[in-house]
């Protein structure tokens, strides 16, 4: 005979098993579904010169900007090449554009990666050295300075007869930690009292859920302004940095619209879990037409002065696959039911694309279709 403790243990086991049988909500941290306004990268760009190339640089006769840049650089270094400017003929120099991303809160003196891309007719930047290049922001101010050896990760070889082999893109490369930050972005997060969060996938329901989760922990601290923006207000006496650190760790279940994304080139179909269809019957069949050409020799009649010719005889056959009949999908069917019904027809992904578009045209597919 079971005791009260044993019955209680059995009851707990049943409750635990039932909780495991229920599908878990797909919750995500707030930091994984939002961006914080002002906390972003900034794009930098600059114009520079790569030297030390093994004859794979710009042709100075075709790239006037490279010749002018080389002459100006040498004059700044005290070398007068004005009289010999027309006779400069080196292929070890290339004009390049240098780009970089300045991360948020980058401190002066920190290092960031730089990307170098050829502007002229250079064949390869492999092994070249980028000379000091200021990197400018959108306001025209220099925020970093880049210099270093360019690594392309590509292979390029050319024979005397003109044959060549290229793997990768030898005219673009990177300089790891090749730019030093000289100017900081003036963004004082700690002293702010309000901050806005931007949803990566705007949605009314998700924005409201985020505000509700935050207000449950910190009453009155969040307001959903629209499907994209949720504003934060730090509680009295709280530092904004510490407050954001705690907020971004909260879990929320994001909502998503019913959408079917189709890539017709590769035949890939992606459907969200909220896709529903009304009651519909689906039938699928394939029609295959085969044309076979058989060449035959035609001989002329005796004494007809004709010539022997080759003629083709065509044989056309039609094969119609009747499919597997109608498959009924009940109204309000979920994604799993829809997929099971389509798989029961034995259709290919490309046939499934046509079926989904036809169901949408019939008004039975309760979802948006996006064709890439």
C-alpha cells in the first residue's frame, strides 16, 4: 500500500512529465532581437597608395590618379619628380580605397581592421604595403589612420603565353588591426536618462511584449512607441549602463507574421510557424513530352539522277503522371499539416512553389508570399 509520500512523489513525476510534453516557448533575450539607438558602428573611408608590389600594380600611363598621387607623395617627402613626371613608369604602386568600421565606444589608440581595394588596373595587391592613410567619417573628420601589409588570401599566376590562373580576388585584401583610432565618438551613455531600442524585425506584438516584460521587473520603465521603437527610462538613481545590462538579459517571446519565402532560383521554401490555410483540396500531376529524332538515309530511285540524303523521322510521345489524386487539407491547418499534405503528393520543391502560389491565388493561404 502506497504511503502519502509515495503518492505525492508520483504526482510530481506526472506533473513534470506533462510539462516536458508541452512545447517550450521560443524565448529570446532582448539583446538578441533589438538594437540600442546610438550604439552602432560608423563607416570610415580613405584614399591611399600601396607600394612594394611585384610588378602587379597600376600602369601609370592608364591610371593618371596613381601618377599624380605618387608625384605628390614624393614631393611631400622632399623628392622633386616634376621634371621626370612624364617618364615615371613603375608597376609596383597601386592607388586604393581603404574602408573600415569604427565600433561603438572605440577608445583612442585601439586598433581596428581595414579593407583595401584597388582603384586602377592593378593585377594583385598581395604583399604590398599601404602607406599612412587617414580614414574619414561622414562629417569629413579623420577618426583613424591605417597602414600595414595587405593580405589578400588569393592566388594569381600568369604565364608568358598569356594563360593565367586566379583564385579569389587578388585586387582586394585586409590589414588585420591595421588602423589606429585617433578620435573617439562622443556618446555618453552613462549620463543618459532615456534610451530607445530598435527592433530588428518590427512587430506590434513583439514591441508590446518587450515593454511588458521590462515593466514587470521595473514598473514604468518602458513604453512601446510603435512597432519598431521601445523607449527606456532608467529608474531613479540607476546608471543607464547598468540598467541596460540588466534589461538586455530579460527573456521575451517574439512574434512573427505568417510569411512564405520562396527562392525560385535554388528552389528553397521557408515557411513560418504561423502559416495557416483554409480548407482546400490539392491535386498534382506532371505532363512529360518526349521528342525523339531518328536519322535515316534516303536513296534516290534508279536513273533518277537524284542524290543520297539524310532525313530525320520524329517520334513524339506524351506521358502524363496522374499524381496521387486529391489531398484534402482541413481548414486552419498548421504548418506541419500543410507540409505533410504536400509531401503526400510526392511533389518536388519546385512543384511545391507552384502549388503554394496557386493556393494563395485561390485565397486559401493565410500568409504573405515573398519571392526572392
